[in-house]
């Protein structure tokens, strides 16, 4: 089902799957999907490698999800794509049965200063996809703490509005551990008149390195409560235990704010994802 239709019906709980690199086996990712199957996620999203890498594996995982009969959102980045290449690739995705897509610019691969293709911004890609595939449900990314290149939060949210005007039907947000920042973001979203559902991306706090890298790469804040966990728990097992409790609490706080959905990055850690879902209201969202 198109993701906007899913979001129109209920608040969603969804999973983000990272396809393996071309040289690595598919099995651990397939196992993750299978081990989480009985949680009945409202949709599964499959990321698309930077610089167009892992394209093959993205396709294979998307096909697997579609064959299972789950709702699917493939991510797609404009990096390295001419207009016609992008349209061709998305045509194949639609041909496979894909009805929803997250249209992104992508991060520049190391040493690049542009997208190396026809699209400068995701906004242009969104417009092209909506124009060429009117049946496709096109979503976009958003950034509660603003995208690292944006001059201000207000300017970045204007870009969301533009995406919406071009036909973007839903947003998935960058991770944001800072709830106060999220509330400020929502104020700007409301003032700017962005009306599409926003699903909150959430990286579970499981390992120190992963959280530090992603927050620093994306200029995201580590609020005091999370910093305390970093300061207090040196031992990885203790850190993970406290991190999982923090994550569950954050899920409930986000749901308390009335968000449209929660999107969990799985990182193949299906045991931890299961625990988070089963111990929170994600288990029974209406
Ligand atoms: P854009 O929307 O183009 O924004 C990039 C910058 O340009 C922003 O500062 C924005 O304010 C500005 N901008 C956009 N349009 C305009 C305009 N018309 N005029 C002026 N300024 C403009 N990367 C991957 O490689 N693969 C993935 O699978 C992937 N999945 C992601 C999923 C989510 C939910 C998120 C939040 C990010 C994901 N990313 C992924 C990372 C993403 O590609 C990067 O954050 C990238 O730097 C920006 O992508 P975007 O689509 O937000 O770009």
C-alpha cells in the first residue's frame, strides 16, 4: 500500500534496513527482516548506498520485502544520476511493484563537491518523480535540527514546503535525540504550513561509536540525559542496557508529542529492536 495511505489510517511503526555491501552476503539482512516479521511493522524502508554503491543489494532486499507482501519504501538518491538514469531506475522499481519511495539528494561521496549528476537538490528529484510517476507515493527527508548545509532552521523548513508543493506526500526525519529541538522544529513546520505526516527517524542507543559518529556527521545534539549515559557507562554491556532504556523512554516521549510515526534504524540488531518494540507502545499503535 502507498505509504501516505498507511499514514492516513494510523500512527506507524516502521523499520529501516541497510542492504549489505555488494561483496557481503544478504543473509544477515534477510534474517533481520524475518526475525522482526511478527512485529508487523507498518512499512519497511531500504536505504540506498552513497554514490550509487550497493544498488544491486538495494534491489534484492526491496524484492524480498515486496515478495513477502510488506509495505515498502525504497530510498533513492540523486548522486551520480542524470535525469534519464534516475527515471530509468525508478521505472524499474515501479515495475517490480514499488509504490512508495524516499527521494533524497544523498551525501557527497568523499572528494566530491556536487552530486555528479543532473540534480542539485532533492526538491528537483521529487518534482521529476511526481511528474513522471503520478501513481508513486514520493516522500522526502527532513531535519529537526536542520540539515548541516542549511543557513537556518527556517530556510530548511521552507525546503520542506517546496518539497510538499512539488508533490512530496510524507517525510521521514533525521534522528533527533533532543526533544526540545524537535518541538522548536514543529513550531516552524506549523508556521510554514507544512502539513504532510512526519515520521521520526530513531537510531536506538546501542553502541557508543555508532551514536557518536552519526550525531557528529549530521550535526545533531546529544542532550544532557544521553550525555549522562555516555559519561556513566564505560562497559559496552552496561552502556547498551542504559541506552535501550533511554531509547524506549524516547519512543514514548515522541509518541506523547503526537508524531505520525516512529522509524527505527535496525542495523541488523534484531534482538534489540524486538526488545524496544515489545516494551513500548510501538507494540500496539493505533
Ligand atoms: P536536500 O533536500 O536536497 O537538502 C540538502 C540541502 O540543500 C539542505 O541544506 C536544504 O536546505 C538545501 N536545499 C534543498 N533544496 C533546495 C532548494 N531548492 N533551494 C535551496 N536549497 C535547497 N543518504 C544516502 O546516501 N542513502 C540513503 O538511503 C539515505 N537515507 C536517508 C534517510 C533519511 C530519513 C534521512 C534524513 C537522510 C538520508 N540520507 C541518505 C542522507 C541524505 O542523503 C543527506 O542528509 C543529504 O545530505 C541530504 O539529502 P536531502 O534529500 O535532504 O537533500
